């Protein structure tokens, strides 16, 4: 006999109900609530992501169709569309932020070792834009006829985990978000040219934070000296440079390092600017190439989860849905880390979506997803009835 709940209910066990209740109490998330708890809201929104529900109706009907199994999820009844819509518009999105960081700690505890040999923590900072209808999302200013939000994300390359996410309107500049962030001493931050700010680079250098980015085309530089080049690599130049201080807008700039790499596939040179003088030039090039992982992460968010269409139009509802999408990514990463099966995240998302309410041990399913599942309670009862039926 099956002695486990559904896969979805076992996933929800990753979130401690006592910790969840503590967050709800601190944030007063259920102030003036009438029967619909924050846990019900969280389960419904996580179901939206994992099942790829496209509307409030699909969330409500999808859970309603599994009404006999809702008790395993901690729900007393399926959520109503209007109730869920009101909760997303008025309850604090900070609750989902706290749940994200709770699960992040669990993922970091079991994440695999990083790719590079150096001990520095490698991070990538970037943003992605999600276009919205200006008439429906009138708070998300971007262009005259279009609205948009930006998701600013910090990706830790140890396990490729998102460790910071911030939602702004589409007009917010990337560098403005970077200026407000503090990184651990010794970190290496890979960024694109949209984050080039020489004042920010000076502050990072003095704080012991390293960066790798591309040199702007109009940068006015002076070569101080050249460093020896490694053999049999695409590195063309490795120079210590100075930026002309008044043209750069800073009279106190320190010397930087410029690594020029030849890209054979594009038949062009790539100029990389960094303040790390200890790593090999080929490693600097590999660090910037690794920045592509955040583009793959954004592709996962937009193609496999629900952040391109929203089930609510208020800023609070959008933040909750994006926050739940980031939580869903951590859930997928955690399952991937725990499994012995070589899952591609796209396959894991698809199979999990089809099996959310399958009665099977989650960890056995992760290791052997294509095995024949055991009989559920309903099928087992039918089989017993057929055996015991009089001939």
C-alpha cells in the first residue's frame, strides 16, 4: 500500500510550517484575513509555477480537480479566484522573499562544488526585462505605449543558484541597482558593459571586491605596461592600463587590467576589464564566458516558469508571482542536487508538472522517474473490489 502523499505534498515539506507561521506573524500577513490563510495562497502560487497554470481560473480549477488530495497539501478547500486575487494584491510580497532565502540556505548546504579552482566566490549580476501591457500595468512605466518590469538578479555559480532578486520598473538603470549592493570581500563579480561605472569600480577595489567586464568602446586608456602572454591560448594582450581621470569623471582612479582575447567563431577581439591581477589571463576570459549562465537562467525562467504572463495586475501581485518563480527554481535545483538521475531542468519541469499529484516517494521518483509507479489508494481499492467480487 502507498504510504506517501503526492509529489507536490512532499515538495511542500521542504518548507517548515513553524518557520512559515513565524514569518506570517512578523509580517502580519493575515491581518483581517477571513478563512484564506497565507499557506493556502503560497500553495496556490507554487502550483501556478510548477503546473504552469495560465490564469486564476486554471489555478482554482486545477486544485479543485484534486480536491480529495488537498488535505495532503495543508489546504482545507480549494482557493476561489476572487480570494486568491485579493490576497495577491494586498498581502505582503516580503513573505515570499523570506521563503526564498529559507530554501536558498537548504540548497547551498548541498550544492555541488564550483567549476573553477580559485577560492573566490564567483557571482554574475544582470537583469532581464519582461514587457507588460501599459494600459493594464499602468504603474510599470517603460515606453509611451508599453510597460515593463526588470528583474535584477545575482547568480551564484556554485550550484547556479539565484541569491538575490529585485524587481523594478523597466526604466530603472542596471548600474543603479549595482550601486546599492555590497559583496563579500574576495568575491568576483562578472558583469556586462551596462554596469560600467568607474566610481563603483573604485569602491569595489578598495573593498576587496573583484570584477570582470567588457571595456567600453569609447574608453580613453593609457597602457602602463604589458604582462607576459601565455602560450597556445587565444589571449592576444594582457596589459596594465590607466584611464584618463577627467575623461572618466574620476580623478582618483586606480590602475586596472585589460585582457584582450581573440574569438575565433566571431573573428573579433574581446577586451575584458578587471581589477584582479593574480589570475591568469585565460582564467579571466573563462570567467567572463561563464557569465552566459545567467542568460540560460533567464531563459529557464521565461520558458519553463510563469513570469511572462501574470495572474494579477498590481505591483504587489507581480512581485509575488516573480518571487514564487524564483522559489520554484530553488525547488528544482534542490531536487536536481538530491537526485542520482542526470536531470536536465527542462525535463524535470515537464515530468514534475505531469506527476504533481502522483502518489509516490519523491526521492525514489527522482532517481527512477520512468519506473512503473505503485498503485494509489483509489486504484488499490478498485483492485481489491474486483478480486473480492462474487463470480
